[in-house]
């Protein structure tokens, strides 16, 4: 059956929000879509899409219960939902690239194909204000490899007296970051900066450095689902073991941290290569109650000691 058949059938025969959600789930399952950009299953993906198409807040079910799913839709509403469902199936674009909206730390952000879709377990650390790892609240923060600026902005909310430098090598990503900074009214405290890691930050010192850099190794890059292939490769790939950029950061970060400064880096699945790549480096793996893995913390003291030994 053709896509036009499915489209016409849905518009003609379906009536309620529940009808459209159930139909979307069936189409998604039939197409064997991959999730992981805000949802992890076909039902939640379908609900997100339908609510977006109908301009309904996700909090509506908390207010009204499941009764909202019985609401009937106009023909134009059914048409919009059905077209978006088929777009998701045909293009395999991650849903946030279709809606241009993603959530991180319970905050909304604009996203498009110039940036990664936020999904970092850093959200838990930020919401906990990095307790118990920081001695004092940071005044100057660096978000290295900021992408669309989601982590930098969330940090500015968490530490409302701090200044945050949002750094990236991609001018396209920095344009998206600037959009998000302005949308959140943080133009005075979150500063988007072009830099190849630390190269353009000479003389700067930070109490806290946070980085979700490219860390996907060559094996995982070759196996990425189609949905992830829509994201910029520059923000994903980092050599055979995924740690090419991390090596530079470990070698240089100590020069940019204050005396009690700490750097947190997300390396995802590449955590398995850390010991072989950096033997003897004193890092602490962060335990995450909400799931996720692969974030380590390292102090300026540990970085200086390790780099002195490497000389």
C-alpha cells in the first residue's frame, strides 16, 4: 500500500486523538523506527508528535487524565497529524528536527540539523548543582563543545550568579546557541564563543568546565541508526577510540581551571578506553541515579599531576 493510501485512510477513518496516536504507533512499528532523541518507544514518540501537531502542552494529561485522548479532531487537524507521521516514517528524521523543539533540564530549546539533539545525562548533575563535587558555587563556567547551548543555558539557570562561556568550533552550532540564549533572556550571562577547544581562550580561568564533546568511536559510527546519521558528524566522531578530543582537553584543561576547579567530561561508551589511553589519571566516575553513564570528574590538581608525569 502506498503512503497516499495510508494518508487518505487515516484522514477519512480516524477521529480522536487516541485514534491518531494508535495509528502513528502502528506506522512507526511497521517502519521499525529508532528512538533515543527524547523518547525511547513508539507510544511516547507518537504522543509527542500528535500533541505538537495539535498545539497541546504535554502537561495536559496531568491536568485532565486520559480523557483528552477521546477528543475528536477536525479534518484539517487529522491531515496535519497524518502528514507529520508520514514525514517521520519517510525521512527517519528524529522528531525534534521535525518539531524544532527539544527539552533538556525541563527547559525547551530550538534545534535543527546544525546541532545535536540534547540527551546528555549531565542534566542530572546540573539539577543537583554538581553536589558533592564542588566546594563552592562556581562564578565562571565553561561549556566546551556547547552545540546548541543547552548545557550552558541550563548551567546559567542552576548557578544564577555565574557567567557561562559557551564554546564551539562550529559557527553553525553557535548560531543555534545564540538563538537559544536570546530566547531564554540570558544574553548578559551566557556568551557564545568560537574556539577550537581551548585555542582561543588564552588567559581565561574557570571554576567549572563541563564538556559533552564528540566521543563516538569509529566502530559505533559505522553502526549508527539512520536517525542518528542526520546529526552533524562533527559533533559525534572522535577517532578510533572516541577520545581524540578528550586527550587534548586533559593535556590543556589544567591551564584554564582555578585552583579548586573541576572538569566534568562525558565520554559515553568510550569510557572503556579511558584507562588504556590515560593510565594513572586520577578521575572519578559519576554515579547517575536517573540512568546514563560515562561522565568523569577530574580536578585541576589531578590534571597537573598527571601532565607533569607525562613530560
